[in-house]
C-alpha cells in the first residue's frame, strides 16, 4: 500500500501571491485547519513545497514489506 500525506492548512493565504493561493486551493484546502489526505508522489510533494510556510504535513505510513 502506498504512503499517504495528511496536509493541514495552518496559516491563511490572505496576502499571498495569487499563484500561491491557487496552489492552496488546488490542494483542496479552503479554511484554516482544514485537512486533506493525499497520495505521496512527486507532484503532491512539489505543491506542498510551494506552500510549505502555510501548511503542516503528517505522513501516514503504509504497510512494511517483509
């Protein structure tokens, strides 16, 4: 099973550049403290990196291979 990331909006995008605000909206985050479970892939990581000063990320582990 693939890993998941839980992304939570911790700071408001008010006052940010329009592109940054659109990345927050693209992640599906609207209100403060809203969370979203997303797949751990390079495109998601890139979007999170763009707004890393506004969000908090928690990794939800997958199953370990034995």
